[in-house]
C-alpha cells in the first residue's frame, strides 16, 4: 500500500457525519468541505482568465455578482453559469444593506435578482450580502425575492481586496485555518489572486479539501460536521478504537435480512481496520455497543422506546425510514450505544449500510473492486440523524439483454444466474437503497432455475417483479418450457389462467409487485385485432386469480400495468384498469418519456411510475455495450417524471449491470430524494461520487472524465457510428471529435498512474476502459471514412489509412483481452458484447471492421491539393473547377483554414506554397511530401488593408505539372452591435448564449449547462407551468448581424421529446424582430422515421423560416409555448451551410 493511500485511509478514520438528506451524503466526504467564492464581478478582463483557470483545475466555484456589473457584462455572467459554477446575488450596487431604507434595499436585492434571472435564464438561490450584513430586514427582503441568505459556517478572508496585501500574503491567508465548511473569500478582479490560485488549490487539496459550490456545500453540511480525531468523546462514537472493535447487537427476533446486513457491516468494519467486531443477538459484556433493530420487531429497540430512551416518532409507521443516534446508558450494563433503528425491515437495513458508507466502503466494493481504505480507528459523529424514507416508493433495476456478456460471465463464475449470483445483486441494491428487481429473463426463469432465488430475495428484502411482458410472476421462459397451446387468451384462456395461478401460488409468500395485462409472446405486440374488451377481461380474470391465490383483496396486493409500446395505445383508446393498479409509463427505449400522468391521473390510488432505459435491443439499433446516457439527460427526464407525479415505481433497464455503475447509482439516488439534487448540483453529485470511489484528490478529474465520455457518447452511441457520421472536410468536425476523445484518454491514463495500485482496477472499469474503448471506436470509424475520402482523392496515403484502421480494429480486441485478464479474470466475458459491424438494428454475431479501400499507387510522384470545405481534390476531373476555394477568413470566424498537400505516387515530390499578399500567412511554405501535409492559412489582420476581399495561394510541385491555385476569400467588413455575425453562409448559436431572457406568466428560462451535444440547453421553469398563447410567453432574444437578405431557414436542435401530456403538443415559437412569431411543433411519434433520426442523432431538428429584409442588426426571438422543451443549438442557413453532424462551430460576435 502506498503512503499516499494510507494517508487517505487516515482521512476516512475520522469521518463521516453525513446524512442521506443531501447529495454530499452520497459519498465519503473529504476531510474538509470548502467553497471558493469570488466577489464583485463580472468584469470582461477578469472573468475569462479566472474561468479558464478553474476549468483547468477542475474546481467548481461560486461567483457573487453585482447587478451593475452584470448589466454591463451579461456575456461574462452567462459564461460563468455555463461552467458548472454557481452564481449568487451580491446586490445591485454593493452598498451597505444596513444603511439603506426599505425601497433602496428592495432595489439592491430584488432588483438585482430580477436582473440576474433575466440575464441568466434562471434565478440564483442565494443572497451573499455585501460586508456580510444580514439582519432580519435583509433576510425578509431576500425571502421576498425567493432568496436565502448564505451564512458561512466559517469564513476565510484572503484580504485580496486590499491592494497592499501581497500575493504571498493572499496565499498564506487563503490556506491557513481552513476548516470543514469554510468559505474562502476572493475577489475576481485581483490579478495576484489568479496568479496564486493554482498553488492555493494544490495546498488545499493537500490538506484534504474538496471543493463545492454554495449549494453543494450547504447540502454537504446539512447533517453537521465531519467527525475528527480531536472531537471530544461526547461528540463522537468509536467503532474501532485502540485496537478494539465495538460489538454489534441485533435481537434474535428481528428480520433475518437485518441480521444478515449486520453481518455485512461487521465484515466491512473488519475490511477497513483488520478488527472484526463481534455480532451477537444478546447484550455482550461491553460498555459500548452498536445496536440495530426494527421498531416493533426488535425487543431491544422496543425496550428503549418504552423507557423513553429512544424517540422514534419521526420514523414510526413510515416506509423504509431509519434513524441513527447515540444513546447514553440505554440498557443495564451499557454506557453508550450507537442505535440504528428502522421503521421496517429495509429501513433498518439501509441504516446499517449507511454506517458502511460512512466508514468508506463503497457500494461498488465488490461489483467494481473499489478498494476499502485502511484505517487504524473509526469514529462517527454522534449527531442524531432521522431519515424519513424515500420519495419514490419502489426503486429498482431490470437485468436485461444479458447475453452474451452477463450470462457468459455468470456461467463461468457461478454456474449460471442462480442464488449465488443474485446474492451479490441483492446486496448491491440494498447498499444503493434500492428495493425492487426485474431479473434477467432472456434465457432464464428466476423462480424456476433456482428455487433459492426467490426465497433469498425475500430474506434480503428485495421486492421481486417480472418485466412488462411477463404477467403474474411467470417468466417468458416458463411458458416456453411448460406452456401448452398458443399464447392467446381468446383461444387458450383456461390454460393461461392455470399457468398464472401456479406462478402466484409459488411466490405468494414473498414480497412482489405483480405485472398484470398481457402482451404478445416474446416481447411482441398482441395479435392484430386484439380489442380493448378482451384486454380488460384479462385484467379482471387476473385480479380474480390474485384474490383467490393470495387470500386477500387485490387492492391490497401491489400490481402494475406497464404501458409499454403498443399497450399505451390501448390506454389512450379507452382501456382502463382498477384504480389501485400502478400505471407504469415507459420511455421510448432511448431515454425519452412518452407520457406522464395528467392532473386527474395523479389522484389514482395506485399512482404512476416510470420504466426507463440505459440499454436496449431494437430499432433503430441495439445499444448494449457501454454507458451512453449522461446524467444531465437522466436528470432532465426523471425530474419531469417526479414533478408530474410518477413517483410510485422507478425501474431502469441496465442491461448487464456493468458497466452502468455510475448512472445506476444516480438513478436510484435521485429516486430516493429528487428534491435533494437540483440540476446545478449534478457537478457536486459527480464529484462526491468520485470521491467515494477514489478519494478527494482525484474526485474532480474522475467526475470530469466520466461526465465527459458519457456526454460524447450521448451525441451518438458507438453502435450508431459510421465512417460518414462526422464530416472530414467541414468545420473540422471529425478532427474536433477525435481530439476530444484523445484528450479524455490522455487524462485518464495520466490519472491512472497517479492512483495507488489497489485503486487502478476500479479506475480501469469505471473510467479508463470506457474512454479508451470509445476513443478506439470513434477513431476507427473516422479513419475508415478518411480512407474512403482519400481513395476518391487518389492519395497515396489511402493505404496507410487502411493499415491504421486494421491496427485500431486489433486494438479494440486487445482492450477486451486486457479487460478479461484483469484481476485474474474476475470479470472475463463481461465485455463480450459485440459493437462493430452493425448492418441493421440487430447486433452482429462477431465484431466486424468497417470496409476500407486500398489503391494501386503509381511509382511516379504527383502533387495533389485538397481544401477545407470541399471533398474534391486538385487536379481533378471535370466538372471539378481547376481552382480551389477556401471558406472565408474573417475576424469573426475561425482563426485559420486548412489545405492538404499530398502525394499521389510513391516517388517524393517537392512542393512550395506562395501567397500573393504579405499578410496572408501559411504554416508551411515548402517541403517534401512523404505523409500528407496539412497547412494552416491565416491572416495578419493588423497588416491587412481596408477593402480587400480575396487573396490567392499558389501550390507548385517539382514534376512539371501546372500549379494549383487556391482562392482565399477575406471578409473583414465592419460589424455593428454585439450580436452573432453571419459568415460563410450561416449563423450558428449555442442556445445558452442568449442576449436577453424575459419571463412571463410565472415561467422563466433556465440554462442547463453541459446538457446535450454541445455547450448546454435552455428550457423553462417550472416544468409543470401551463401553456402560453402564441407570442405571450417567456422569451429569449438573440442579437444577430446579417450580411445577407432573403428568406432563411432556422434549424433548432432540441432534446428529443414527446407530447407527454394528452392534447398538449410540445411547441415553441420563432420570430425575427417585430415579425409575428411562428409556432414550431416538437413532439415525436415513437414509430416514425423522424423518431429514428432524432434518437440516433441525440437531437430533434425542427425548422422555422425568417425573412431578413436588410443587412445589419436583428433580433431572433424564441417564445415559450409549453414546458418540457430543451433547445440546444440554433443554426441559420443563409445559403452556404455545409453538411456536418453537429453543425458549424458557434459564430463570432460583433463585440469589439
């Protein structure tokens, strides 16, 4: 074990006083949780460099902005919000609030809040008072603005506001007396602060600090301070001290599952310290004990309650609630006890696993080999914690599409999907506070394959179910094995009723949710012509079976009806089920919710739930290999589900379980308490999760890497990639995508080397392998595409590209072999899923390399030239023009354009490039062609004379062929205003970069940083707000400077969405200047070509038309009409936009 890892282990030895009431409680905390705050901005000369520095250091900070500065510099304010940093209200003019009268105070706080909300598109949560002056009047005024006054637990003042304070003194003050919960105060404008910040961050990390925003820190500190070795004995409880482990006690009469979970805690303490406590059912001769039990089931817990030693009023009678507290002199002979009391079986079990979590045992210790940090002693905070239970009642996963990976692995390790395998699944679910499972079912029958499966699930405390097409607790495989006749209720009803009755009778003693209804055999639709009356009769007969078999009214037995695919249509056409049945609404299999409860449906006794997907087999293509669902997408969709009342059941298809660890835990955590994790806390959540797996020092980078690769996969799933997906000639698209993947891979490899050896297997599984695998696949398809392009252009490099593609294909296989060999083959077969060579929706039997081309290359060398924006090469055949032409160079566009100079033969070719103007610069002026040469073309704008519109490059070879002329358009015409400037036949805008935002009718615009394929998205809040009349809703303004006139198409790239409320289409409107707004409908239909295109691309493209009648400044307006719309990009084609997957990079702005 490395010294660095031992040091981190000692950090764990003095933690963790966190409750599960906020996101920071989801991970082992760093020793000190701190927030960096930068006051008094934004200023254009300071915000950019500071943001770049924070991004490089992977630190999320808080910026307290002054309204006057925001009014002058709105772009800088939005840039801050877009970088995972939090903005707080710091008043309008930075006046002393205590010296203001009521009207002036309103202007300072409420006026600033309105300005910030308009500028940012969302309302800040906190007021950070100037000079920290906050009396009752200030707090009341802030509350009227919807603000809370942020009161730091401890303030560290760098004193950088005093120009007499040196850089060294700023460093000393910022790193001295930093405590858990400290807010460290800086000022944006101080250059010396920026100069010292990398060193300050490094020193704070060395001290064990983790960085949070104000909101993240507030959530992290909700349950009180982290316990420390110096904390007095009265404020802490020792689990292991001076080589002695405190005994664990669970009363004999408690649930078997509680006793078993207590055994896991016993093991966890032993793994962490080498000291394994005694686990007993009677009180040992010890002064301190850990006492766990269920109210009404544990005689020891009930005795404490009866004698007034334990108040369980906060959990009694609640679902899955627990409390943890230290009780002095609880029982005869015991001086102190750490009491873990649950309202029911799972409540107690969750309380026990909460202790495991606090001592640094990750839920993924077995499933992802996350190491348990070694400690000499363990102390817990003595503060009382009451966890009232979950928001979503049933929270679970569906093991599905499990061949070949999961089934191959389980067969080798356990002999199949038997109780030895499922014991690990059950434990994981409970450690994640889940309670519900649909078992694997492709070639398996959970209840029949191993009779111990169901018994063990019930003992553990897992509620079992069957999938959407397996009614009455019978697996599809059971019908295949034992069914007689057709799976047709109209013709074979008696046989089916007996089949279902037998299933319920077998499982009636176990906790279950019964799927009712009926679909076709094998996850297919019912036969054509199936009528609603028959389906309703099926449900009625199933409920009779439930009553007769279970011996109680059906309304007392949990049931669900899965409105999956065609079943939703039955509901929409009038089919109904009894009010106590949960309606399980489903996504479109690609993470987009099709339907959510109406106001009337929210009153149903059975409530509603959601069946969601991280994995799928079906149209338009399977995606089963790696994690491709960003947290931002999951949050946005499940936030809708929660807000629209679908909160009875959340279950997600996780495929093989691995490698979905990160989204699984988030999905289940969010289900437990969705109100604890706002969108802008997703960064804090990811960092907290990463800290639990790899420690505070690596947390920022790990979080960034995981979020980074899932974002890139969210653009297009690996299975959907093709050689022509990304453009090789337009907007540097393929090169930009590849650079992103290579950057992630380089960072992952560098971090792996810094981690202790025992953490590298977990890091490989959770972070490095997915990044490397996806980089390989992206590079492979791009290389195959480049090979095909080069073949058409006649490049000699065509064959080298083919060889590179073959090498990448071999690299993909080698990475799988590396996975299989890891940890002596522990996870062999878990990466057996094929992912290359799709020709339809179904997976290929074996990975297949993309087709490549090889040329017979002549011996004689020959010069060739290709230019950006044009797939043709020169010299070329008719009708290719002899002269090439680059896209324009402009101060408002890319800094450079490129031309490729290449050889079409084996023999060397010498080339030279000559510009006809001294201000036209090329990165290479001459050379000998071996590999192709990419030449950057740029302009020295300081030397350019006014009025120039074009320049010329002449490329010559030494073979006597005619020179090749490349025209270089120059566009430096003046621009007025600060809007986005038309160039190269288009205007491209990232939706979060609006010029102004205006709320209306209770709805405001909210920026979703990092959402979707590029910078982020914009949507309106709240998501349940009523629809607006055309032209009457909240509005976004985008300032645009057009050079062209005419009717232009505006393409808006939006998150795919359905009309999830009946009769309420998802729509918004577009207008230019004072022209009337035109509505744009967004809703998808799950079977049409547009749906296939949208889910494959990760965006729904919709269009509007605008009429530009004059060059110059204009305002493009986006009008809210309905909630649930997320806009990501705006592309205006003024006649020259070229084909690409992502679209052009964002246009430059006219601001000087």
